[in-house]
C-alpha cells in the first residue's frame, strides 16, 4: 500500500520519512506515529531491508506510561494513556494517520466540526470537540485512474466450516460441529454413537471433552460466535452515558450529481456464486438488523429531516428495485406483532398522505391477494372515512366480484341510517324494504306445481295466466291476470 507523501507528520515531534513505495509495513509504522517523548534518530529496517528514518521516534520496547513503543514485530499497546494531541483540532479532514491510546487525538470532521461561534468566526477556543484513539483522514488525490479508499479492510475467510452431527457417522480429526450454543472439535477421529451426547451450552470448566461412540469431542467455543467477521464494531453503553452511537456514516453531497453517477452513502454488495441457493433456515442475508434485550427499542428507523412544505428529503423513503430482486416477495413480514404493517400508529407525525396511504400502479394480475386462515376478516375498516371502499376506473368485468363458497356472499349487518344498499333509482332501507323508480322485473316465469308445492312465506311467481303468492309454508294462492 504505497503512500505518496515522502514525509508524514502525525503529531508534535514525530514524523516519518521515506514513505514513497513502501509496502504494508509502512502502515504499521505510521500507527505508532504519536506525539511521543523525543529520542535520538535511529534507523528502523524496512521490509526491503533498507532503513526507514524515524525522526524523534521512540526506542524499541513496550508501552510505558501510555507511550506506544515500536517493536520488531509491530506495535504493542496494552495499557495506559497517550499524551493528548490537539495538533489537528480545527483542521477539517486533513491527510493524517494518528494514534492516541484512550481517545487522545483531537480532530475535526467536516460535517460536525466546531471551529468557532455561530456567527462563523474561527476561534481556537472552540476547537477540540471530537476525539478519537485512531484517526485516519485523507483527501483524494487522483482522477479515475484508481479507486481511492481512506480505509480499506479486506478479509478472505477460508476456515471454520462445520458439519452437522449425525448418528453412526465417521468424523475426522479437526471436524467441527455445533449443538445449541456449543461448538466442538474432533480430537480423536472415529464414528459417532446412536445419540447426540454433546451438551448444548458452555461447560463449567475447560478443557471439556465428550466421548461419542469412538469419537472424542473437545468443546472449543460458543456457537453464536463460532464465525469469522470481516470487521467488528461493538459499543457498550453503561450508566452515566449520554447520547451514543455505535457507528455513524455521514454523507454530505455538496456537488450536483451527474446523470449516470453513483452516490450511495453505504453500499452492501452480497454475491452468492457458490452454486447453491440459500433456502429458508440458512441465514444468507445481505443486511441483517437484529434486536434483543428485555426492553423495547426500534429495530430500523428511516427518517427525513425535511417537510413537504420546504422540500422532501428523498424521492422514495425506501425503494425496492429490480425485476429479479426476489423469487418470493419483495417484502416479507414474518413477525407475530399485533400489526404487520402500520401507518400512523406511532403518533409521531406523517399520518396525512396527500394522495393515498397505499397506491398500486403496477400491472400485475391481482392488486391485493389475500390467503391464509384469518379469524376475523381479510379486510377490516374501523375508520371514520366518508367512504370505506371507493372504486373507479374502467373495469372490464365488475367493480366488485364475489366468487367465494361462503355461506353468505355479502352480509350487511351494520346500523344503517338511510339504506343498507343503494344504487341508481333503487335502494334497500334499514328494514329491508326495496324502493325502486323503475319497477321490479322478474324475467323468467315459474308456475308452482300445485297449491301445496314447497314454498316460503312471501315467495312469489308468475306465468301468463296467474300471479302466485306463498301465504304460508307450502301454501300457494293465485290471482288471474286480465287485460285492461
């Protein structure tokens, strides 16, 4: 990883020369570049055997009184605090790599740099509002000849594969399996027994071995951390803490974006070229957001700092894009929460949508497909809206089509003030009486077989000679029809 500057100043009284063309050892040396006590010049070997000048650098050894000391194998930091360094306080995003054990480096990130009062004056008395143990800061230097990365962490993971325990199965030396939250390694090869004897939790003492048939297993780790991690961030917030972040990624676009440009804050690329799909039960997730603990928190919050009045923050709050994005569903909700997807439940604002709460402009065969065993209703409207369901547009078949095998197709069971149902020129009042301006048309004649034919009270029928009415159960009467 060559560094272009010949001299890198990392703190008062300490700098490195001879950086141009250095290999990875240069980074390790730079991390030791602290405002340390002055020592005479002494050459330190480089990876290629040539000396690297360390001016006013520390003598080889270990950490003493918070001072990081160079050793032939790298840097040793195990205790103590470094001297405080404010040489970069008030300088926005300088080219620097600085290390100060115990958050002893003052720095000034451009997006949250306090350099003076609110009137814009620069006053050093306002400096020193951000501190860190390791500062890696840079400004880009090249055009598109190279992708410049201020911090690059690359990892190749090729160890840690586990097998599934199986009865009467050969296991070789070094094989790993997990049971519950316990991971075991084979220390004596053999064949497993008929039942899994491995305890599912951490043993009370170590080393701890288990005999399984002719296999001997050694407990080696908790299963939930028996994994490899490219980079790891952990923050513990304890009593006395104020506002706290585990990680902050602040992106401020100060130049107009160009068509075809690429300006994401954070990109997560996950490529599965293993030749095998990840089925349900195998957690191959590009981004996994997990919450735990006995007190409730919010797992994921997407917020905008602007309003509709002065301009929206984004075009879409969240966008799922790509014809091949998902083989099952773009959004899957498997939680057992009271509401799967809620709108306005928090009471924190954003409850009024200018057009619609849900708008479907797609060309799929069905807009909403409801399946499953619902105990109350597929759709339940408890709102005070003027209309519960408003249907418009040019439908080729029907505005509402009921094709179920339910006991009742449409059940009207409300307390209606004017009508149970109404249409153009007709209505059914709350008592069930039909009012129509156009009359009732019974298109097909039907003649009861006899006056004792089966019927229900109120049933009616007609033919060319008579009008029939059922006056009692299975009791018909008729009246002759005459010209007039």
